[in-house]
C-alpha cells in the first residue's frame, strides 16, 4: 500500500534475485478499511516510493486508481472463511474480505508466476496461500521474513506516526514475543501462562492497549489449547490510536 520501507524493499529484492521481471503494485485499498480506521490518513508518499523503486531496480510499477479497480457497479468479493476467522478477522471483520478481493484482482491483472508477501502480516500470508490453493490460482506464494528496526520493532508504514524515541520504546513489542518464545522453548505448555508473561512485558510500554495475544498452529493459526508443537505467537496492540501487529514463529 505504499509508503515503502525496508520490509517492502526486501520483498522486491527477493523477486529480483529469483525472477526475470519484478512488478510492484501500490494501491491503498479502501475495501479493507472500516469507516473508523485511518484510510484518509494512511501514509501516501508516491514520489518517494517511485524513487526507491528506481534505486532498487524494480521493472514495473502498477499504480491503479480506485475507480479502475472498483467500478461503480462492483459487487463481487472473496471470502475465505477458515484461516481468516480469528486474530485480525475477529478484530476487523471487514478486513480480509477487502484484502482477499484486491489481491485476487491484482493476480488476475498482473498474472505473476510468483508473489512475495511479508511474514509480519502472517495471517494475510496464510489467507492468500489458502485462496490460491482453494481457487486453483496459478501463482506461487512466497513468505519473506519480517524486517525490523534496530530496536526490534517490525517495519511498518504506520511506524512513521511515532517519534524516534517512541519507536525505540516500541521495540519492547518484539521483546515481549521473545519472552513467549523462551517460555515455550523451556517447556511451558499452558498458553494462558505464556500469554500472561507476554502481557506483562507489553504493558511496560506507555499508553499501550492490547487487542489480542494468541498462540496458534503454524499452518492455519488456530489457537492451541496445549503447546506441544511448533507455534506462531501473534499479537495486536494500540498505541495512541495507532494499531500495530507482530508475530514470531517458535519451532519445537
């Protein structure tokens, strides 16, 4: 959705390393925002984005308008109903309907052989993989590791809402995920105990409100009642009106 950072550029780098031609789409998708969310305020920095794409050597920029993707009579949406049900899908019921529909439209327009998605948005990655499988879409979906700031804060276009000092403090989000990882690796199998430890670590951050902390299956993100397998710890928090998500995979 633009406001490109090192996380986005890492996706383009993977494409350039493995593919003959790299196409980047930039589109702030209105259908994945609720009326109460930050669609109008979402960072739009297209001139800077174009310069970054030139510098990294992207081959094509696809920059559609809202009207070109959503004509006045548009009425068809994609609903994935299993992987999308929890986490972001529970907190933002409108979200994956919009994401799934626009991603499938982009696939149909661009017709890529391979598409790269960041693991920071882990549920989005899993939902897209499920849609591609269920609907026989001829594209390989590749997940790319999260890129982090020096503090550990996951790169996000929304990070620019915060001061440099606040972004350093927000590195504690990743520290909290690492607390959960340590507990799982040390043999703690009760997810409630692990969640309490993560919550305690998160609440060291000023003005933080927790949306969710979940420990789920690595394939479908469904909550685990007992931690006796590899898992993904996912969380969403609010900081002064801005919502951030992050996750970490713990391999047993």
